[in-house]
């Protein structure tokens, strides 16, 4: 029996992953700002521990980990799922809006990861799964600030992958595309308070697209949760796991564009070395 520690587990991906882990016979420490919502969503279960956790408070993260260890004695899988989106042009985002989303999506993830890694290093095993996004690999207009938080998650995950490999701790950054969840609803998505007319043809169109595609996304959340369970059972998991055909297409397009641009500018790039 593996022990999962999942943030943002009251709904969306977090709740579905917790549900599938319980069905697989594992134990789950499910966290949310209001743990009552976890019980309402998942019910009572002998292998389920619901814990209050606002990831922006580091002391709460350590307290939640302590409760998990008191109940189950170990943590095998950490799923850093808590987070939200911000829709708006980079210029439209206020300092307060930027700081707030980084506090949750990046600093919150770091606080929870630090709290869990102490235990994983002690037990010489574990798997850290960080939920990123298609926007963590390829930024998109209207999502610049949100994507920058996910770019940070990608960088942290890549460094952790190499730092923790000798300690027998695995790291995977998960990159979902557009899945049919509540991510584009107001409870998960914020919009910048400021809107600039000059961005109407670009970011304005993205706002319309987000409203139109809400609950019509191509990705199946149930299948994503099943994929995460399969990932947890893989002896040698990947550093990156893109999920969704739209993510696969976006990654290939960006990789091709980067390769093409590098070929065009390689001579200038190489010209900056010292010549002996």
C-alpha cells in the first residue's frame, strides 16, 4: 500500500486522483483549505485522511505532513496539484495579482515539497509529481503570468529530478492540456482587473475562446487520473509527462520551432565564444 499526499484534493484533478488511488488500494492524505469539502466529495474511508492546508502557509504544510506521518508512517507519493489560473495580458496584470498567483502556484508548491522531502530522504524513497500545464512548456498569449508560474514549476522539477535521483526519489512534472474540469470557471480562474483596449484583438479573443471552450475541452479528467495511477506504478517514470493530444501537438510544434530558429541563428550564437 502506497501513501499519497495530494494538495488541492477537494475537486478537479486532485479529487479524481485521490479517488483512483483509494480504488487501487492505496492510502490518501487529501488536503484542501476546507477539508469538509474533501469528505463531501470522497466520503469517509479508513484509508483516507482529510487535512486542512492552505499551501501559502508553510507552517500548515509541515503540520499536514506531521499528521500524515502520525496516521500512516510514511509518504510515498506527493502530488502538488493546488493552484489556479490568471487570464490577462502581461501588462494588464497588477503586482498584487502576480504576487498572489506565484504565492500559490510556486511558493506554495515549494513549501509542501520541502516539508515532504525531509521524510522521503529519511525513508530513501518517494515520487514527487508536480502538476504543471501545457503552458509550462509553451507560453500562450493571455496566459503569460500563469505560464510563468508553470515555467517555474518545470524548472524546479527538472532540478529536483537530478538532485534527488541519487537518493532514490523520483520526480515527474505533469503537463495537462485542456481537460474538461472547472479550471476555466471562476472558482479556479481569475482574470486581471485591468483590461487594455489595445489587447482586444489578442487577449480579448483569448477571453472569448476560454469562455466558449469551458466544459467543452477535449481531455477526459477520469483518464488523466488513471494515467497518474499508472505513472505511480512505473519503475522508471519520466521527467516530463504530457497528457492530452493537444499537449503532444503543442510540444512537437514548439520543439520544431526551436530547432528551426536555432538552425537560422546558430552561426551568430557560436560567434560569441573566445577565439584562440
